[in-house]
C-alpha cells in the first residue's frame, strides 16, 4: 500500500504528458514543472517574459493550494530559463509571490522548454507539522 496521493486542479494547466501536477507523499508535495500555460486554453499566456513568469507562479500557487498548502510552504524551487538575462526579472517577480524566508532555489539556463515557453518552475513543498 502506498501513501502517495495525486494532486490535480483545473486551476492549473492539465498535464501534457504521463505525469501528475503534483504527488503528495506524507507531508511532502512534489510539484511538477509548470510552464506559462493558461489553464483554460492550454496555450502560452503571452510572448512577454514577465507575463510568462507571473503565470508560472500563479500555476504553482494553484497546485499548492489544491494540496492544502501555499507558495510559502515551498522549501525548494527549481527555475529553468531559456535566457539567463531574465534572471533579475524573475527575482523581482518572485519577491511579489514569496516572502522571507525564501525557499532554497536553483536557476538553470536551458536551450528550450515545452511549447516554446521561456520559463518553467518546479518545487518541493512541505505542509503540516
């Protein structure tokens, strides 16, 4: 018997492959990568990086909330950027979604992301005691 629970919400984009939006194991929630898709249309919200980054955090927030947590419960965040010159912009946007103490984080430059996205984020969240 497994203590895994699949987390799924229609307030974030549906999985576009054989994976779950998140999986909860005990009080730890592993959130799959979110790209800047509008959950209703499953298309990129914009070509603008700032708009894309905001949507990524909105999508992560929706999955966190479905798992009975919040962005503040994220302990590890991984960011993937097609252009590392956007590093300062993503930092400024993060400050609008997160409060100190901030999660541990990695920001990695990548060649490409699904559907032509410019940014993706995945996270690990710990909820409860």
